[in-house]
C-alpha cells in the first residue's frame, strides 16, 4: 500500500495537471524580495561568523504580522496577506521540513506571481516531497529525529484506509459555508470534528506497531472513496477533475526531489486485480542521489 495521486486529489483537492514545481534553488537577494512582497523587512537573527541561521521565512513571523486583515484594507495590503497565507500554507502544511518553523526561500519566486500559481502540478509536487521525506525518515536514528512531509495527507490516508487508532466517523456534519465548486469539502471532511488522541509517545508507538502487525487484508479499507460516508459528501470539483492522472506511472518532481509514482504496485487500491510478479522499477540509491 502507498499514497497515490488519487489520495492527494481526494484529500487535498490539489491539481495534478500542470507544470512541474521546480526552479532555481539558489535564492540570492531573497530578503529584498520579502520586503517587496510584504512591505516590511525581515530581520533574521545572525549566528556565529555572521551566518544566517535559516534560509527562509519563519512561520511564526508570518503569523505575527499577517494574522488579521481589516475589512476595508487597500488592495495592495490584501495582496500582501495573500502572499503570506500561501507561503504559510506551503511551508507549514504542504511542504514542511524537519525544522518545523521555516518556509523555505525557494518558494518566494513562485509565490511572488499569484496569477501563475494555478499553472503548476501541486498535487504531484506534494506527493514527491512526502515520498522523499518518508524515505529520509526511515534513515533517521537519533531519538530527537522528526518526520517531515505533508503530515495532513499521511494522517488522512491512514485514517481512511487503516483501522489502527482511527477516530469514529462523524454521524452529522457542520453545514459547509461555501457553494463554489472549487471551494467545497474534500473526503477529509469526514474527520472534520474528531477527538484528539493523547498518549505517551513511546507507549503509543508500541500499541501502533502491535496493531499494525495484526492487520489482515480484510481489515483494510481498500476503496475508501466508495464508502457510504464518502459518497454522501458533495466534493470539491478538484477532487476528480484530474482523475485521468490517478493511475499514471510517471516521475513526480518537487525541486530536487524526484520520485516515481508507481500505481501498478498497488492495483487493489484502485479496485483492480494485482499483477504478479510486479514490474521491477528501481527507487533506490540512484534515484535519491
């Protein structure tokens, strides 16, 4: 089993069609770009030898300076807040790194032109980034190591498919306030109001491992988007707009992270018979250099 482009679309309603999310990774002069985008300077604390401690914008700085927009704000200020919101979404939700509080400077040139954002395949980029971060997490050994990637996507994927510590389905839903087709809910709305589980990390880990070890094929929800709960939702138009891409066997690109989308390995997730043996496509060391 694995997360696929179908899951990204159904859970996050991100476009799969479009240009690859990539650009130059060198970001000279990004401080000046920040002031141009937001109208205020970003004062980065200096480390030893005058080196910057991070190459990006602290999410806490964005929250502190752009948390409230007046109803009568001028258009230029509304645009500044739009830049801040999208940058916070990219760095804090869709493409977080293990640092936790930084939106990388590589996003600044993309965010600068709001009109171009719709041209990119954000769904494939999120999946590429998440695959890469999961791969790197498997190599971490330090007790303080963190996992990165789109945790929201991973969490919803697990809850939709696996019974391990899954919260109960909602029996009723809060009325959705938006009527535009591209602003409607996604399948993740099933868990719109669930109780937060609290447990000691080490104890919870042992419980999760034990439950995972006991899983059998009949315990898996192989087709979560065909359940009665999911079918009862009026979904965002983006969830199925790019359904032709759900089973594409293709590279996924997010800047330096290049991963393969290999749905032929998990055909049961699409309601199809799994071929065996599966075509061998290397996703090892060479891909991750």
